[in-house]
């Protein structure tokens, strides 16, 4: 699919602008919460610091959506991109509470930070208090994100469409997260199509479809083009999540920003788990059931990795990804945008496949 220079140039420009809006947003948020209680400024500082430590890819994809459709004012793209990064931060903060992940983006997760603070001050039930405070920080992120969206766009019709898109898609994310939690606890009866549906709505649409569609909206694209970009985004997003699963299983903590094998320890129902379990029987399947969602050491994690390779699971997942990439290429070929727009989407797909974190 060629080099990725077009996407890299756009990403660098977008990241700088988003970081600038986040800095301004932090100052605004501090004024909003000033005097409301002892935790206001603390929460704002932790939240915006956490947001800036992210890769800001979702925010940058707003630029991509606008660029594919001829461009939009950078101020609009920056504010929408920064809002999406706050939404993403809020979701991750809540996700870590649900999954009991103590490390995120190379440092303690939000609930672990507050649990440590509660412990230092001798507060009872430090773990519960830390989790509760983190949930509040996630809520703050969502509301501040909507605050950044205020005033973006040209006229009420565009702003209404922007807010409706964001509200509806993040409601879908919440429901998909419920499925993800349930499947992780239920164990038996989880099918490949169930996992892929979670990927579609928990990751695919809000990671790629939403920012691409919002960027197209800011550029004045019609609903047909926006719908086509959303479909391309879904496909790219599923590939993104599958690659995330692969990195989570085979990558290092330095690469992924959290402990290697964390999906195994948390009992996440991934494509690797579904396909591997189908290939194991008897004692091996029972061993997998005991390892997946249990206390996993290097020996157990090494066994899972070996089984994934030996039983052809990694190879089959690779074919699954190839199928999604072919569908992206087919959609892009029929997308009503210029040559540069098609090239940008192709480079996004290449970036998605090659990323190491």
C-alpha cells in the first residue's frame, strides 16, 4: 500500500494542534472546578496529563476524515480531536476499574493512583475509594469533552449532527462494553461473531468511524460520503483491535504500555481465545480454561503463545485480517474522493497493520 508519509505528516500536525487545545482545555477546566472541592484541580491535572500521554490517534483521524473530503478549518478539527481524546481517556479510566488494570500508558492507572493516595492518608477501604474517585474522573472527562465541542461547526445543523453522532456512538460503546464484560465472565458459548461484534462497536466505530465521519462532516461532505467513510472505519477498527489483541499477547510491556499478557490474566474473550479453544480438547482445553482469566506467570503465558503458533491460530487470524484489508481496499476504490484521499486511507490501513504499540 505504499509508504505512510502522507499520514505521518498529517498526524504530526494534528497531534501538535490537539496538544495545544488540551493545554487550553486544562486551564479552562481548572477555572470551572475552582472552589468546588478539594479534588477538583487534582482531578483535572491527572486527567489532562493522562490524555496528553496518549498517542492522540483518534483525534488525528478527524484531520484524516476532513483531508479525505477536501479539508476543514484546523481550529474545528483540533477541538473535535481534543474532545475525542478526552472521551477516550474517560473510557480507559473506567475500563481499568472494570478490568482491574493497574498500569496504563506506561504508569499507574487512575484508580491505582487514587488508591495509593488513599493508602498514604490512611483512608479505610483504599481500593474502593480509589476506584470510586477514578470513576468520577472518567465522568468529568466526558462532560469536559462535550464542553470542547460547544461552538464547533458552521450553523446549528452542523453542530446538531456533530453532537448527535458523538452521543449515539458512545452509547453504543457503553453497550458493547457490557457485552465484553459479560462474555469475559460467562466463558462458554462465546462465538467468534460475538467477539467481532464487540470489536465493531467497542473499538471499530469509535476509534475510526466516528473521527473520520466527524472530519468529513466538518469538511461539508454529504451523508453518502460520510456513510462510506464510516464503513471503511469499521473495517479498519476491527483490524486495529485484532492487532491490539496480538500485541497484547506477544508484545512487551515497553511496547504496549501495560503488562504483557494482561488480556489473558483478565480473561478477555479475544479472537485468539475463541479460535484456540476450538482447537484444544481434553486436558489442553482444561489447562487453557485455567490459565485464561487466572494468575498467569511466564510459563503459562509462554504455553499460550506456543499453542497459538502451533495450532495455526496466529495464521488464521492473519487470514482474517487480510480479508478485512481486502474489504477496505474495495470500499476505498468506490469512495467518491480524490486520489490523495484514497491514498490517505490506504496509508491508514498500512499504519494499522504495521504498528507496534
